[in-house]
């Protein structure tokens, strides 16, 4: 198993998630203002938030997989992580 390739893959997934999340927040904020000022209805906003939100949620689960938390060696990984934080 190539650890560097796996680390690059995870880093790319996290970057993609963060970029998509920032775009989601900015665009939906602009749409919310437009809906409030001009349309007086938030139906367009809810439509965009729902379908784009599914994509953001999908990117989140790809960037931060929860399957590792139930892996048999999860406890050992957490111990090693805590030891490295403590400087040992």
C-alpha cells in the first residue's frame, strides 16, 4: 500500500469538499438575497439548496470516511495519534 498516494487522494478529497462547500455557501447566500428582495419566495433557494446540498454531503463523506472509525485497528490508530501529539 502506497501511503503517499493514499494521503494525496485524501487531501484532494478534502480540498474538493472545502471548495464545494464555500461555493455552496456563497451562491446560496446570493440566491437568498435575490429571492428575498425580488421574488418574495424562497422556493428557488430550497430547490438549489436541496440538490446541491446532496452533492456537498457526498463530497463530505468521501473526504471524511466514517468507515475507518469502525475498523478493527481504529483504537490502535487513535492511541498512536495521541502518542504523537504528546511527543512520544
